[in-house]
C-alpha cells in the first residue's frame, strides 16, 4: 500500500504542474504579468524551447531526446526506489523527481516546448529573468531530498 501511495502522489504532483501549465496557456499572453505573494513572485508565460536558461534551443530534437531519455531513467529509478528502499525521504525525493520529469517530458513531446510560468522578484536582476514551473521545483526538491537522505542517513520511526 505504501508503494502505491508514492505512485499516487507522483501522479498528483505531475497533474498539478500540467494543470498550471494549461491554465497559463489559456489565460495569459506572453506580455502579461501578475504579481503575487506581496510582489515577491511574478506569474508570467514563457515558452522554453531549450533546457535550463534556453540552452540548446537551436537543437530542439536533441533537447527532446535528452528529455525523453531522462524521463525514462527517472521513472525506472523512482520505481526501483519505491520497491527497494526503506527510507521514506528517498522515496519522497524519487516521487518529486519523477513528477517533475513527467511534467517537462509531456511538454517536450506534446507542445514541443516547456511552459514556464513564474519567477521570483529579487534584488538580483539575473535571477529575476529566470522563469520556472512546478516541475522544475519538483526536480530540485526531489534531488535535494535524496541527497540529504543519502548524506545524513534516513531517520525512521522505530516502534
């Protein structure tokens, strides 16, 4: 049952990202911006045809291939972790990574670009120009969780 929990959670996370992307695609144009969280976050629509910071945007087929292979590897790894690991933090991290991979791989295959839709407003101009989506945050958070679980060891409830 616990293994199923992580699969359902992964589907819910990926679905939330895909829903947000669909909403942004339908309700925002490329010049529209909306501030939230007291002006610290900006909602905006950006089509990313490359990878991070548009790297590879002139080679979309290569970017798509790398994304698909990475998505397949993330799915295999997530299932492996869910089945073999006892550490819930590693399982959670694998779920987040898999959800992020689903969201961005779907975009690359179906839309031929990734929809990014929010950025942070900071005093650093370079950071202000970066635009993310939930899938990106899931990839980062999942990787971070798995790294910390590996470095620190897993804290388990012992009964």
